[in-house]
């Protein structure tokens, strides 16, 4: 399955990445509603930075979760770049 410059070779890997990201983001958003004295309020982010759900925090945490897993998936052959020299780097 080819997508915007990469191809998924292992659909199970992709599904695990998606479900892991969904769980991680749910965890972050649940921490916002938690009582300050509850364990859920003690959120551990992938970046180690506080999470307030603003656009900057959300983007930062999405990237921090996805990038290392995508690199690992590439190294393990779960995904491949389909046109590495044609990627837009702007």
C-alpha cells in the first residue's frame, strides 16, 4: 500500500502504530480531565514536556511518538520509501 512517498510492507506493524498512537493520545487527553491529586494527572509525555492540548503540544507529542517508531519500522523493513529522492523537503 503506497502513501505519499512511502509504502507499508507490514500492515500489522501499521495497525499497531495506529492503535498505539490512539491510546497514547487518549492517555494525554484523559490527563487534562483528571483530578490534580489522581495518578492520571501525573502524565508522562514522550517528550518529557507538559501537555496542555494546544496545537503545539499536540503536534510535538504526535511527532515524538511517531518518528522513532517510523524509523524503527523502516529499519525493520515494515515500511520503505517509495521515492526518496522525490520527497519534498520544504
